[in-house]
């Protein structure tokens, strides 16, 4: 599904807040809904030369004075150590993935077979193996509570397979299917109540069917589709201060990516930036990658040797890949393509930054006129059919619907297979291109605000859900909102 969209620029006269007021998400909501039905409109209102935004009353005593359009930003005092408590992500033990949470629901309601959302029809579709109005209402209530799905019509679809069966077969494929060369992804297809296996070449279908037979997985329960490897993204953009989610960054080893978001990391007691692990010098390894915005200046800070005036952060957290368990055979795995780099304070002075805002770039364009939008919430695992946007330094803001929620997929570069696999990733049909890796992905919350939903990491609209980024074995819980997430 591809959306031809209207630029936000022509809406700015009605969207941009007056000086002295905090940006509101209502304009973005109206625009996002309009994107489903309108085509591109020429012409654009002039952006404001200066927009002063104040965000009073932030939690934990944080106050922010944000100035847009100047080379100034904001210093934000870190919250008191130990004062932040995550709302819903446990900090110890193994966290359930999206599929695991649905499996828990299926254990209580065995007829449950999956779900997806149709945003345009304002309908939540629920698969059940047996038709029962009371069961449908019960499942819908539990799903809304579990995944922050807005109130909408609910419709039942007849399921051929229950979720318990699909999850069992999906787990078998981890060891039985991934050993076949040419398999690029696996997932439970939420829209069709079946499994899906992606392959580089459909001539692999025969060998894959024989493997499914040995695994006692019905052939009719599996869709085999061609999914060529999609390379990860990297590219260029401009220098900006203060720092903000969506800006271009580059690494010491070369290559450009997108700044995902700025956060306080309780584990390290530091402010920092979050981007992809493949945007570091060595993925899944802590080597202290230096990050610059937008690129190396090759100008030492105050003439000091070994410094660069554009350096903004240094890598301090990049979990190692693991083998075994959920990881397919002969692969190295992680649950998210993420890394955390602490914002530098020496020898360069700490760069100023905007906490809890992302750059309001144009649709399908990296053009940025100084606008910014608040991140008020988070959505750990967006469901199929949810409308999401991605912000990237090459394509700007692009929009699409979630098509996969928990796919296991190999990681490729332009040079080929990296030997690594990402577990339980999401995919949406938004557009991306070289340079967008690390960019944030957002969805609409029930109060019409924007919530962080994930971290884009490769072509084809693949992103790591924020629930995967914040697993205890990954980066752990992070504080990144202007209000309590």
C-alpha cells in the first residue's frame, strides 16, 4: 500500500502554534487522516522565521525553553537518579514479544486466531475459530488494554487456525526453516491467519514444502513469498543545533544515518542519542564509536588535537549478538537494531538538545523548515493495520500501514548477508531510502498525540518496535518524552 501525500508545508498556516505556545499534535493528526484521501497540493506557506515554544510543567522538575529557527537550544537537567520508573516494561527477566503476548491471550481464549486494524474503516478485525459475540467482545477489550488500540468498531473473521497453532509452528520454523539458504524472513501473517516465509528465489518453494512436511506444519498454513534482501540505509544532510530526533548523524568509521531520539539512560545515568547498531563502527560491539552531526567538520575544537567541533556523542551501550534460544540455527541474533551513545561533555561542551520532540520534515522530502512535534507517549508493539510515520534524513516523513508485527528477518548490506538476524521486528509499507537508518517511527495515540513506536533500520519499512529496543537484554528502559511515558 502506497500513499501519495500532501506536504505539511501548505498546512503550516493552520498547524503552527503561536509564539509562546507548545506545538500541538492536532495538526499532525488532521494531516495524517487527510493523507489517506488527498493528493499532493502545490504551494506552501512561508515558515516562521522564529518560533518560541515553552513546555512548562514537565515531570520530575524538568522545564524547557525551546527556540526554533536559531542556533540555540536547551540544556535539560537530568532527572534524579532512581526517580524514573517505567510504566509497563519489566526490568528483569525475559520480556514477552508481541507474539508471546498474543500467545498468552490465546491460552486464556483458545479460539483467538489473530488481529489487525483497518484505519480507514475504523475497524478492529479479530480472528476467531468459533463465532461467539461474547468472546469477540472479551478479546477486543483485552487487546485494547494490551496494545493501546483506540476504541473502534470490532468485526469477527472466521479463523482456520488458532493463535496457539500458529505460534507453535512459527517457533518450529526457527530451527527447521532458517537452515535453508535463501530464506530471508518469517512471520505470522496477521491479516491472513497464516504463516509467511520470505525467500530470495521462489524456486526454493519445493525444498521449503518438504521441510514444512518434516516439521508437521501444514502447507496450506504457510504463504511463500519472494522477499529479496533489502540493504540497510545510509546518506547525508545538514548541520543543526540544538540536536533533535530525525537529524542526520555520521560515525567515526564513515557512513551516515538518522538520529532516532534523545533519551536519558538510567543504566548509564547519561543523556544520549539512540540509533541503529549497524550505524556504529562495529555492530553488536562496544568500541566507543564517535558520532557527529551532521558530519565530521575536520576542524578541531578550539584547536585541540584529536577533537572535532561537530562531535556530539560516543557509544556506551551496544549489546552483543546471541546464539541459541529464539535465534535461528547458524545465525547471530538480537531483538533490536539499536545502540546508545552518550552526549559528549568533554573536551567539546555538551551540545544543546530538544527532549521529546522530533523534526517536522516535509512529506517525501528531507526539507525542514524549523517545525517540531512533541513525542507524548510510546507504543511498544503497533498492530497490523496501524498507521505509522517514519522520519528519515533522506526521505523525510513517509507514511504507511503496519503489515507485519513479529517477523524474524536477516540483516543485509550492499555487500551481502551480515550473518545476523533480528527477532520479532515490525514492518510497514512506508517509503525509505539510503540514509534513513536509525530514524524514529511514530503512531497516533488515543488522545491524538504522537507516540514513539520504533526505530527504522532497513529498506522495506522494517523497524524495531520500541518494546524490543527497551528489553532488558537490549538498551533497557529509556526516558524520552516530554510527559511520562
